[in-house]
C-alpha cells in the first residue's frame, strides 16, 4: 500500500487552518487473487520462476489471513470496538476492490446528541448467535398475546397484556440465566448523532483520479453521522442488582447494515 500526503504531515496538521482528529490519506491497491497451488505445481517447467513468485505472494496472503483468524480467536468479540459484521463489511470492500483507490478522510467531531436508548432484556447478540431460535423470542411473546385475544374474542386490557408479557419475559430469563452464578445478561442499545467537520473523497486512480464518492473539491463539510452502540450488562436474577457492566461497541453507523439488528 502506498502512503499519501497524510503520512507526511505532522500530527495535528490542518487544511485551511482547520485541525482534524482523524487524518487518513492513503492509496489502497486491489488485493492479489489467490491462485491454486496444485495448478501451479502441474504447470510447465518454463513457468517455474513465475510459479514461485505467485506462491510467495499467495503464502504472504495466507499468512495474513491466518493472522486475522488467530486475532479473532484470541480476542473475545466483545473486546473489539467494531462489531464483527461491521468489520467484515470494510474487509470485504477491500478484498473485492477492482481498482486502485485513493481515500482521503479528515474529520473532527464537534458535537453529539443521544437520539435513543433502550434495553433488550434477557438477551445478548452472542446468545442469539449461539441459539438462533432466540431471535424470535420477543415476537413469540407478542404472538402469545394475539392468540389470547383471538381465543377470548376481545381485546385484552393493559393489565392482562402486561401479565402475559411478564410471564413471557420470566420464561425467557429462566432460559438464559447463567447457571453457575445466577447472572442474567441483557443489552443496552444507544443511537447517537455525531456532528463533524469533515473532508472526505474517494478517487479511482484507474479512472484518472475520478471522485467516485465524497466531495471532489476537498472542502470542509458539516456532516452528521448516526452511530449505533451496544453494551452488555449483567444483573443478578434474585436481587436485580447490576453486577456486570460491559464496554460500548459500535454495531452500525449511517445504517450501513440497516441497524445490524439481531433481536427481531
């Protein structure tokens, strides 16, 4: 990968007198394609030197992939700042890029606002990944209320609906409680709008430097990003006291993953 102008600047350098918290200016080369080693071995003798070069390139790429896999295995998912699906989105974009791209991003957050905050009780993303049927747990509770209304041929009152909902949540909690210490994990989901002063442009070098995304003038723009966070908390089932507080993890921004929702 070739470094751009951002590599030459001292930390805190500005553009037009504006300092930036993030200063990223790099050129990304398309990743080399992985070739079949068996096909290389079976190739003609005069291609031997070419085969070795390809094999060396492939070996380097395989080592990088193995390092990424080892990193994923040794570091628990919850310790990453970005959730795995968001990380995969950017990794895939790089792997499948067909042209050389020059990316310039300079941004400084200027303010933020909490847009929403809600609790997903008795469930975590990891638990749903382990038991996919739990993804429909809340829908099942809602459907149980609908079935009771159909059975009684009337609309349930607030107290009746609340009772059925409570029974469903208790059943869900008992199913997901940790048997060793009696702790029940739940998830807090927050959405925050972050206003930034931002310079952003992506140029396709193979198309003569054409700007394919962002502002071609490289001027500072007032931009608002919507960032979605999740945090897992653990409470004791008997006392209800919170005994574990996790770390915030970014699960989506600007709806790149449609909210990255896992509980409906």
